[in-house]
C-alpha cells in the first residue's frame, strides 16, 4: 500500500514539474532575448549562432528555473490531491502528511544535487561561452550598435551620438561626433544626416555625412596662439578604425578569471590568492604611510601626547622666521603627497576588497540556490494541501507571490553583501534564512489540518471576536 502511494505521489508530481520547469525556462529565456534584442537584430546572424546563443543562455538560467518549477509543481500536486479528496482519504487511513511527502523529499534532494552540479560545472562553462559569443555578436557590425539618442563609446577615443537611425541600420540623422584622439584639443563634427557602413575589408566604419559643420582646434595647450576653425561642408567622409573588433583566437582568456566562470574548487584557489594579494597591498600601503609619517612609529612623545593636546608657541620655535615660509611650503607639499597616497591606496584596497567579495558571493550562490529548492518545496507542498485547489489558477498566483518574495530577498541580500553591509554568507543566504521558518510553519499547519485559508474559519473567528464587544443599547426613554 505504501509503495503504491509513493508511485502515486511521484507520478502526480513529475508531470507538472516537467511542464512548469520548461515554461519557467522559456519565460526566462524570452526575458533574456528581450534584454539583448537590440544587439541581435540586424546582425545577419545565421541559425546556428542564434541556437548557440539561446542554448548558453538557457544553461545559465537553470538554477533560477528549478526553484520556480519545484514551488509551482508542489502546490499544484498537493492542491489537486486535496481537491479530489485523495489527500483526505490518505490521512484518514493513518498516513501522516510528512510520510506522504517523503518520496518527493528525496526527489527534491536529487534536484538540489542536480542544481549544484549545474551551478558548479555546467554554468561556469556556458557563462564563459555566452559572454564570448555575445561579445562576438556585439562587435560583429559596430555600425549597427549605435542606439538612437545614446552616446556610443565602443570605438576608442570617440564618442558618437545618432539622433535617428532608419530600419535598414545605415541611414542616420542628427549625427554628433566627439573626437578625443587629442585630449588637449576639442574636435567636433555635427551633421544633419548621412550613411554609415562597414568597408569591404571590415577594417573601417565609414560615415558619409551631409550638410554639417566641423569644429576644430589647432595649437598646443596653454598657447595663446591656439587657432579655432569652423568648417561647413555639404559632404564629408569620416573613417573609424574597427579592425581591433575582429575576433581573436583565445579571446576567452580575458573572461575565464571572472568569478561567475569558476567552479567551487577554482573559487577556493582564487579567494585564497586574492586574500594574500590584499594582505600584501595593505602591508605596502602601511609602509608607504610609514615613509610619509616616520614619526608615527619612532617618536614616543606623540604616543603619550596626542597632537591635539600640543600647544604651539611661536617663542618656542627653533626655526628662524626666514625659514618659516619654506618649511610651511614643504609641509603643504608633504600633506599633498600624503593625501595622494591615501587616495590611491584607498581606491586600490577598495577594488581588491570588491573582487574578494564578488568571489565569495559566487561561492555562496552555488550552495544557497541549491538548498533553496528544498526550502521552496516545504513551502509549496504544505500550501497545496492547505489550499486544496488544483490547476493553474490559485496555485500559480500563490506560487508567484512566494517566488517574488524569494527573488526580491535574494536580490536585496546580494546587494547588501556587495555593499559590505552584510557578509557574503549572510547576503546570499538571506532569502533562505527568512523563508525557512515560513516553510516550517506551513508544514506544521498542514500536518495539523490547519484552516489557514478557509473562509468559514475566518468568518466564525470574526463572529466570536464580535461577541466580545457587544453594542450598548441607547436608552431613548424620556425621564
């Protein structure tokens, strides 16, 4: 009897799980494609490249689709069993809800392990391929990456803004080009319209501009004879070197050390290396400060007499008045030197700290998202048995609410961790820690046949509370 029940619950769960998993994955893929649609349209991509892009994107989204599918399918499964009174019959035979949930618990453990395997081995590889492929697509035709009303800075030392671009991606209007090849001079080109295209050798992006003005500054910085030239033109051709955008062999090497492209074992090595580098940078920073302020380490007088407690008296000065101005200038120069040391040192330390935090966040993410599958199962299964509604109506609404709560808590936790308000552990486990008591509470209520979502229960409760506060009768008799 028990084995038949295990088969019953597994068959009831696997079908909705497969359907909801692929639906969730499809929705997430569509969201990703919508995000990158501007960079994909008009590139002339072949079918195989598009399939590769979708395949690598889908692999990176699996860890997010898995918790959604488990939550929705568990609510639907137990909701269907409750609605058809099968769950009531099983409980009346003396089988507890936890015993009935046991096969799905083990199945969810398997899904947690599968999610971790994907997060640890598959996703780093697919993420690396996805980023490399995306950059290849992005730089395949730079002329088509210029978005209307936005500055494009993908070409080194140039800032290009196109007011309007036609559907063909070539005809452009209201063109503004800032030439930054010489930082000491200002060179600007403004044109009403024109045409942009890649040359036949794919080395240059040609702008054939019409009806515009060219503003050019000639001379050296600080030279009073600087010449400012304004030239109006009917046609003007501007070439941009884009040969550096060509795909190079081994380009993946520039992304492979990113924290999202590493497994747990690689992250452990990277975290250890970064921590050692941070210690080295901190020691070098302290040495540079000791060089600028040697008296902090040597002068014992300051240890017992803080700077604020020392009163300066001009009569006590051992320096001549003629040397005071020189010494003052030297002190100012030394203070500026110390300020620069502190500024650049603080920036370097901040970058190293952010890199270390990023690696620790990715390490925690691989485990937290895996365990989140189990937490959401213990939320979905009790909810389904309490709601006792099957189908895609009420269960889907409740599942979306809880998943949004999980997703938002996870986003907030990660943001707090990156801002160093939380530790990486607390930030990435923030959602799991807060939702675990919810799962325990719902499981307890479902095990004890709670009327948590029963309308009649709240109606009776309202009547009981209302009886505690009887209305006072107003005496209308005339004395």
